[in-house]
C-alpha cells in the first residue's frame, strides 16, 4: 500500500542492495507490477524480492518478473530471505549470476506450463447460472432482524473479546505450527509456544486494563431480494425504494452433478429477504504503543501487539456474528455452542468478507462502508486500494439462510468479467483490474 515513488526514493536514499515488497491482500499484487515497471523505467538493477500471504511464485513468474529487467524472486517465508539475499549479493558476483539464472529458468518454465492451457474447464456464464445453488423459497419465511437501522459499538469491552480469541492463527503468525492448546505440549515447539503464550497473556492483560486499544464496530441489516447475481437493497420492507446493489461473482469451473456453481446471491430469496453488513476494528490507539516500542528498538513487543490486535479484531468479528445470530438479527436465539464448536463454525449463517474467496472483489468495500457509514461510526478508513486502516479491522456481510455456506469463486471467464463490468457500469479494463486474481483467460 506504499506508493512506488516512496519505495524507490527510499531505496535510493538508503543505497539499498535489495528491494523487498510484501503483499497481504490482492490489490497489492497489481501495485507490485507497477513497482516492477517503474524500476525498469528508472534503470534499477537491484534484485526485487516478493513475499506475503497473497503472493505466489506463479503470480511472480507470470506477472511481475516479465516487467522487470533485474532479478525478481518470490520468497515464501521470511526466514528463507536470508539464504536468497546471501546468494543475490555475493561478493564474487558469480554466485549471484548463477542464482539469478536458476530463478529465471524456473520462472520461464512456469510461464511455459501455464501457456499450455488452464487445467480446469471454465463453463459459459449462462451454463453456470443455470447450475446455480437451488433453494426452495416457497416455504421459507425470512427472519426479520430484531434491530432496525444501524447499531454502533463505540467502545466494545475488550475483556469480552479476549475470551473469544482463536489462538491457533496467533501461533501461525509466529510460524509455530500446530493447533492450540495442543501446541503448548508439542515436543518440538511446545516450549517456545508456552513462552510466547505467557508473554501474550501478560500483554493482553495490560491492553485491557490500561485500555491500549479501543474496539469499535457497526452493524446494519437491510431488506433485500436477489436479482440474478446481484442483491438489491431497499430502504424499508415495502421494497419500493432501492438504496443499493451488491454485485457477486459466480463459480464458473465445470462442476460434477449434483454440485452447483455457487454465487452468494443464491442464498438470498428473489422475493423478499434480509442481508446484514458489519465493520469492526480493534486497532484504534495502537500507534502510540508501536511508537514506544520502536523508540526502545523492541521488535518483539511490536510484533506481539500487532498480532494481538489482529486476534482481537477477528474475535470481535466472531463475537458480533454470534450476537447477530442470537439477538441483533435473532434467528438463532437458542444457539448454545462451545468455543470449539464456534471456531469450527457449527452455526447457522455466514459472514463473508470482501476479499475472501466467496466474494474476492475488494472494490465492493466502499459501498459497504457507505451503507454502514463505517468511517464515521467506527473510524475505519479505506486506502485507494481498499485496505482498511487501522490494519486490525474486518468488514463483511451477513447471510442467514441455513444453507448459506462458504466457497471459493476461483477462476472466471471473460463473459462473466464483461457481464460484471456492465452490471457495475465500468469499463472492461477496470473490471479486469479488480478481478485479476480470478481471471481465468
Ligand atoms: C492475520 C490475518 C488478518 C488480520 C490482520 C492482517 C494484517 N495485519 O494486516 C485481520 C484479522 C485483521 C485480517 C483482516 C483482513 N483480511 Co486477512 N488474513 C490474515 C491471515 C489469517 C494471516 C496473515 C498473517 O499475518 N500471516 C502471518 C505472517 C507472518 O505471514 P505472511 O503475511 O504470509 O508473511 C510471511 C511470508 O509471506 C513472508 N513474507 C511476507 N512478506 C514478505 C516480503 C518479503 C520481501 C519476503 C522475502 C517475505 C515476505 O514472511 C512472513 C513470515 O514467513 C491470512 C490468511 C493466511 N493464512 O495467510 C488472511 C488474509 C491475508 N486476509 C485476507 C483478507 C481478504 C482480509 C480482509 C480484506 C477481509 C475483510 N474484508 O475484512 C481484511 C483486510 C484488513 C485490512 N486492514 O485491510 C485474505 C487476502 C487475500 C485476498 N484475496 O486479498 C487472506 C489471504 C485470507 C484468504 N485466504 O482469503 N486478516
């Protein structure tokens, strides 16, 4: 999310040996291509390292490496960066040339393999739509949310969120593999995990007691109905005044019967239904503490606090979803699940988030934010590439139908991209930019 001008200026000012780019959400993938192009244009020769949750060797080989005249390498894991950097900046130069040639050959092989044709067949959009997820709406009575309008949580009690933390991803963020709580007794990583967990608990206690962080959230529900792959939102349940339209994507990979080509709109009744939206953050206030850790060169506490804020944001999203099911929407008032069952999502309804596999287009976030007035109600802002600030934030939709489920849209065809551009009233190139990670042509 850092403009290329800043990155390249910083590299020049600091006489950098290598530039590393890290991408967490898909809009950064395109931005990395821009950085690579600019590096070529400005005559850079430095090696370019690519990493982060949303990046891959294939994307690097196909899209980034061809745009840069120097060496581009995808590095899966930060710890491997040491070996890669050693090879790339070797004193003799020979090792660097060898390494660069090896990577270039490997990426060329990936490009050739990919050019050989896609593996799974993409069916025409019309066929995918005909094979939608069928729900018998005739007997369905959409539950009306108990809350009307918008519910704002200006300062959500942190202690309530602490109980809801899913610790397994916390350990994964520290590259400690294993599920909580078994990980604490693991013969290999158990000791490290125990120490880390104790430190995390200690910091959490201070976060809550001294109010290091402020959690803010907003929830709203709208009357709606399905219109093809769109969901139309109305001002009230007379369904007369349209206030918004959510555009969803449909799976287009050939499916074997009885599996459907799913789209989130399939879980909404074409007659009359309800849909929810939310935005939560646990990141307000973090900056002043990060500044303190930076001044003390305390990287450990810096990472620990960020990881805990992320966990609290995710716990907030989970806790709010539970309150939505039980009271705010209230369609599952008698739900009684253990923490473990909650983590395994044994409940009715889903909360897909723009950027997740079922609705991969991040560009829907501004409209969700407008509907929720999320900027004012939660203090979360969106960058121009749709990242949320503060970082520890989550936003998404609520679907209540018992059959609603998570899935991945995966690869889509040109016909769907054209259709999507038309539905959203944008040029094809714009739609292609938004949907690039899913484009299968
Ligand atoms: C933790 C997490 C969060 C946290 C915070 C993330 C953050 N701090 O920014 C929370 C809960 C807040 C969150 C929110 C969201 N998330 Co999230 N999240 C994750 C998760 C589970 C783990 C990421 C992580 O921290 N891993 C631990 C770190 C250490 O690993 P890493 O980032 O991969 O980095 C390692 C390597 O990649 C490498 N590396 C990284 N960078 C670099 C750079 C170089 C040069 C090198 C050499 C190496 C290197 O080194 C690291 C250590 O080995 C991933 C799923 C996953 N399993 O990866 C999804 C994921 C990143 N999230 C995703 C999404 C969509 C979101 C949201 C947009 C959802 C939403 N609508 O609310 C928001 C966006 C938040 C925002 N601010 O805009 C998607 C992104 C994919 C996409 N299509 O864009 C993912 C991949 C989940 C998925 N499968 O769909 N998320």
